[in-house]
């Protein structure tokens, strides 16, 4: 798993520095990866891969962006939409690191966060 994380980090830094993708697409890919890893720990729900859609990026703090959007999960053969908030550190070399990822489950009213 560490090799995959390292490789993904190198790919993320390369994509950011080359401006090959928009910030939204880069962040969607990074958040998707975090949900895949986090979702592997869940017992009841299944994360729907590649379902992350960035809705807004708050750039007011240039070194810590707040990203909000939606993602999907399955539970008992039903599909649900949920919201997320991610805090993303921005470094001087233009690389990103997701510092935290939180989601709101509309079916239960619960929220959960994970720090990285």
C-alpha cells in the first residue's frame, strides 16, 4: 500500500506542476483515492469509485484550500449521494496534500472525518 501511495503522490505532483489538468480534476482524483482507501474499512457501505465531484474550492487561504462537493455510496442495494469537505495543503512547489476529509451521511445525519 505504501508503494501505491508514493506512486500516486508522485503522479499528483507531476500533474499539478505540468498544469495538464484543472485543479478540480486533480482534486477529484486525489479525493477519490482517499475515499477508495477509507471505504475499504467500511462494513456496511460501499464507496462508488470515481463518483467524487468537486463543487467549490475556497481559495481564500492560499496555503490551505477548502474543497466541497459530492460523492456516492451504496448501502443495501440502494444508491445515495453524500457531501464532503476536504482541507488541502498547498506547498510552495505547487504540490498538494489532503490534510483532512469529512463527509455527511444524509441517511443517518452523521458526519465523520479522517485526518492525514
